[in-house]
């Protein structure tokens, strides 16, 4: 079943990848500069973006050190943004306004700066839900296989059903196990393909009630009628939020 048209937006599909990054991470300070596989993490993430072939790659940095770290990465640009910006989405939009004020790029891929092991092909698939204006936002999910993963609050779950095709509407996101009952459960991966007008609207909105309650930015979109389409990939990449995550990813790169 083809998802319905929403928002009256026809997408010509000229994407730009913007990677928000800052040194002031609460759980793992200065993590963009952590060494992984002989490079900083932000370099590894930028390389995955370039390898996806989606288009222009820009780092939206809160700190000059991050910009300095990616200067030698071919095909990557960097923009210094206000460190006081409240979220990654705000940082992405601030960089977009500076780097593309004329609005040449109509799809904005927000690729998190802590996913150095993202498969470039999986990254490309985030574009599928926004083709032809079908959804306002595209995002990625992967199956959850372990009960401990399902119950871990740091792993965001999404209620969606792929019964009707390759793209499923994201109905709700939570840190708790959802939906209830037997069937597949889905691990949300924090990568978004935004129709540009949807991003512009989103950052103009105040944080919503459910967003504050769950500490999940995407709930602001749903509460204001901004649609999210989910594409499944085989496995969720390991994000780097803690020292344990960093050790795991370093070992994985060493074994490649």
C-alpha cells in the first residue's frame, strides 16, 4: 500500500547530509574526538556519510575542535554553530541556513555524530519514506531480538507495522516496550531524512508534552501532525553513548 500524500509537498530529492556534533556530551564528554580505527569518531561518521553517496556532507559543529578534526576529510564541509542550541535538530537547521540559504536542498538527512559503524547502504535507505512527499520524515528501525534490549530505557522503541509494505508509519516512540502483545518489536535508529519544510516547521515549535515526558524529540513531530515513515534495516548500528559503547566499537573496528 502506498502511504498517503501529506503536507502537499513534492520532493525533488536533492538531499544534503548534516551531522550535528558537540563536545559537551553528558555521558561521554568530548566523544566526537574519541579515537576509533585510527581516526576520530566524527571523521569515521563523516566517512560513512560520504560513502553513502547521498550528496553534500556538512558537519554542524558546536566547537572549533570538531571542525579542525574533519579538515582533512575529503568531501566534507563544516559549519560552526551556537553551542547553546537546545537540540541536534536545531543545530542541523542552523547549519543548513548558513550553508544553503537559497534552499537548493529539499531533503535534509540528520545523521547522528555517534554512529561510526553505520552501513552506508542502510543510510541511503532513510530516503525511501520521503520520496514523492509520502511522509514528512523518514527514519530507520531494526528488529529487537533480546528481551534485555526491549526493556532497556536507553534503546528507543517505535510502534509501527510493516504488514502492508516496505515503509511503515511511526505511530509512537517510547523508551518502554511497545506495542503490547506478541509480534515484532522495533529499535529506532536516530537518523532522519527531513523534508526541508517539515524541519523548518519543527524547529519553530516549542517542546511538546510527550516529548518532555519521554525525552524524545520525535514526539514533538507526531504531536503536531508531522508524519514519520519507518524503513527497516537488518541490524541497528552500535551508537556511542558510554565508555562501554566506545570500547565495543573500537574492538569492532580493530577486527575489520
